[in-house]
């Protein structure tokens, strides 16, 4: 395949049953849905303090916050179920069907949250409606990202798969940043009373409209040629899945370190800088957002490098360097902008070596018949167990023991991911048709 095939401006896809579609459209339409998932997750975390007081019993503020946190956690708990079901469906009926279904589920959940009545008008039904919305989203989350990355990996030219795969986290991190930015803008223009009464609903309605845009865009996609070629000869899914159990455990091992480390430096770093070090919240938000922008810029560069020197070197660098720098960089955080921006940027950029290529690596570990479910289920389990519990563990360990103990926990997870990366077979430019 020629180098020009990788250019988003000029490349096209050859798809059975439909006209050629530009690579630019493939990347954008696939990425919009992935961005929506991360945006939705971001606004749920950002605005939970407001809808907690409206949807749960306002007479008990502590119970309201705990209820909101529990509802937020539901999205993680149901990820494995969604990963198992939608992964199986994508390997059985096709990637496009699931890409449409999951983004529709995320958008529907956002719409339901935006329409959820207050406790004052609907009583306990308000919390039930919020729970249903988060259940729908949790199931959709489990299938969205694994299917999106499988589809993109199969559509990419093999020699540029690392570069293409980096677009998954480019779109996802962009969506998360937009959610955080939305929180800052609305807090700037609206009073706390307006935010509590109606302002918190606006980002969810915007998310629902974004989902409609994503549905229209994804409807123009065509099924991957790799899936079409394999469709008539595919074996039974579950025996194949059991046969590749080592690859499933590799997915878990490679996921746990980066998931929790990313949470620490991209999500909770703001809270820790404000609460522990006394940094102004606006300063902490600016530092975190800009660090994530630098991460986004670095992702395609890491993806391209992995297409040159291989996947294993990138995976080892992206886990080992954050492991070695974690404690020194953590000690740098203080009250100033640079004291958070610099360490967060350094560690996130090195993490980009892993984040940029895991969609390619995971897809290269499995055959076409179980490529989506083989990634989706173990990935969702890892994210649910380690990512979903990270906020609670950080709070509990830091309170019962020390902040350093939680940092040690993160470093242990990075050790596991580094070891898995070291023993991983090289998969660069693997032919996914076999």
C-alpha cells in the first residue's frame, strides 16, 4: 500500500457495498462518538455537585453527594457487561452496527439526565430516572471505545496503524477537555443559584445533540473490509475467546497502570492541588487543561514513532518513565501554575507513548473473529475495577494512611504494566486479516 493511502486528505477506503469514503471522514466520524463518551464522563464528574442537590434529597447534603458518586460509579460497574455484549455483537454482526448503537445509548443517557426532574417535583423517581440513564450509558461505554478502536485499526493502512490509532485518545482527551472547559465557562457566566436550578442541564443537552451529530456521521461509514472478508469463514466466538485468554490478560495488564496514572494526573490532580496544596481552583484547572492539550499534541507523534521502531519500545517507555518520575514529579506540586503544569505535562506526555498506541496493540493481539470482544471485556473489567475505584481508594488510602501510600499503589500498577509490555510480542504492522 502506498504512503499516500495514509493521508486523511487524499486516502479512501475500499468497502464492499458502498462508495469509497475519505480517511478524513472515517477519523472524524469514528472520533466524534469516542469524544462524546469522554465528554459525557467529564461533565458527569464536573456537574455532579449541582445535580446532586436537585435530584437527591436536598435536606441531607452528604447523602446527596454520596448518591451522586454512587450513580457516577454505575457507569463503571456496567462497563464489563456492555463490553461483553457489544463486543460479541460487533464480532457477530459488524463494527458499524455497534458504533451506531453505543453512541445512540450515550446520547440517550445524556438526554435523560438533562430531562431528569428534581426531587422536589418527582421524589425518588428523579433518582431512579438518573440511575436508568447511567445504566444505559454504562452499557454503551463498555462497547464504544473497544469497537471504535477495532474499527479504526482495521481500516488503517498497516504501516500507519499506530498513527491512526492515536486518534482514539486525541478525540477522547479532546472530549474530556471540552467538558472541563464547559464547566469553567458556565461557572464564569452563571451564578451558583442559576447553575443549581438549570445551568447543570445545559451540558447534557449539548451532549445529546453531539450524539445526534455522531449518529449522522457514523451512518455514512461502511463496514471494515477485514470483517467482511472474515464473515463467511468465522469460527465460533467463545471457543476462540478462550483460546486467546493470554491476550485478554495482556489487555488487563497493559490497561491498569495507565488508567490509574492518567486519572491521578489528568483528573484528580486539580482536586489534590486545591485541597492539599492550597492552589486556587482556577489556576489548577488552567494547568490541567493545558497539560492535556500538550498530551493531545504529543499523541500522533508517539503513534508515528511506534510505526517506525515498534510497539514494545513505546509501551515500555510510556510505563517505565512515569513509574520512575512519579514521586519526584508529585513532590513538585505546590501553589503556583507551573508547579502543577510542568509535572503534569511531563508525565502525561510520556504516558502518551502508551495511550497513543494501545488501540493498535490491542487489535493486533486478537484474530478478527474475537477482536472486539477480546478487547472490550478485559478492558472494561480493568477500567471498572481499577479506574472506577481510583477516586474512592485515593480518598480512603490518603485518609487512613498517607498520600504517599496511594502513590505507591499507582507505581505498583505501573510496574505490572511495564512487565507486561516487556514480555509482549512485537505486533507492528501485523496483517489483521489473519
